[in-house]
C-alpha cells in the first residue's frame, strides 16, 4: 500500500499543479482587513522534516483564497473535499496538509478545494470569528461553482489537520453563523459541509483536565457525519477525538473514530512504518460507507 501511494503521489503531482484554478475568498473585500507583513514562507533549514522532507510554513495570509484541483475528467465522481491545512493558526502547512492531500484525493476521483485561510490569529472562534468566516466562505464558493466545476453540491465535505481539524469541526457545528453586515447574497448559499474529516484535531477540549469540550465546540444532532483520527502519543492530546467522539455518539451523529498507539502529530499523509500514516485508505473506505463514493461492487 505504501509503495502504491507514493507512486500515485509522484505521478499525479504535475497533473494536479497544472490544472488548478485559484479564486479569492472575498472578491469584494476581506472582512477585518489585514495590515501586517506580506505573505511569506518562513520555513527554515532547522525545521523538522516529515518522511525526510521539509514542509511549507506559510504565514501572514491577509488575502485568503481557494485553489481548486479537479479530479481527472474520466474519473471525476463529483465528490469534493474542501481542505484546511493546520499550523496552530500561526502558519499553514500548505504542502504537507494541503497540496499533497489534493493529489491523493484526485487519485481516487475526488475534487479538492484547498483553502488558504487567514493566519496568524491570536485567538480562534468564538473569540475571533475570522477562521469560521473564511471556512464558511470557502464552502459557499465551492458549492456555488458546482455546475462549472462539475461537482455534486450534495457531496461536498471538509478535511482538516490540527488547527484545520479544529476549524472543520467548528464549521460543522456553526455553519449557520452570520457575521455582522453580511450581505444577503453571501448567506444565500448553504455553508454546511456534507461530511467532516478531522485528522489529529486540536483545541477541541479544555486543558488541563481534557474532559470537557472547549468553548465554541457545540455539536448537535445536525452535525454532519464525522471521521476522527489521532494517536495516543500525540502531544496535542488524543482526548480531542475521544471527548468529541463521545459527544457525537450521545447525539447519534454518524461517527467513525480511529485511535492509534503511535504517530505523534503533524505527519500529513506521508506514509511511514507506523499504521496511523495509512489513514487515507480508511477515509476512502469511509467515503464509500457513507455513499460519498460509489461502493466497490458498483464500480465493478
């Protein structure tokens, strides 16, 4: 499986990059305009490597955008995933948890919309609403392009890592949030994702006890079907998925939870000898289980 995934990533990367379409999240003016330093990649030679490779550290994102990577036309299932990289709301791991994810999604016939949301922010929802506003807008833009991008508007979900995992959970809990002075045209399109994938999510539980959901994490019976994955040795705390998963169970929200002994944090989908890094195969199977992708029987 590891060899096949690596080969797929290698072969498809040029195709994905050549086909992308990038659009601004806020074409008419970004709410709460950013006045900081220019966007930059602050990756340093001393930064940690993942599978022997560096990763991007984009920051000072003042003009957020969405990059659409279509699945190959002959294999486009119409399903779409809007991807939110992590980075503690300080940076975006834009390749490790972004472009590389789009390559994998395209390889299984899924369209990918990669979000470059505003960072850094000192606080996140509900103290600061910029993160949720960007997430809602990314969903609305993606859904509004369903016809011209050949998407099924009822099979558009979200996938996030770490802080991005927190953001997709917040979006699933608060898709109907209305920012002040939002024009009617902005909220006319539904921002609710059809499913949620949260990989090693952060900020879902309150430290130090790690037994209660944090403020702003408010699941309900209308929370979309959710996939959660984390490792016990994650320094960000495995209780994020355990406590949140239990809350979803009590609400009878369809939930799949995967817990691994080892893996740490921030591995993206670069496969190693650790089983947790082969999570893409689990997500693909889950997509078929919840009918986002056709079952294997229907494909044969």
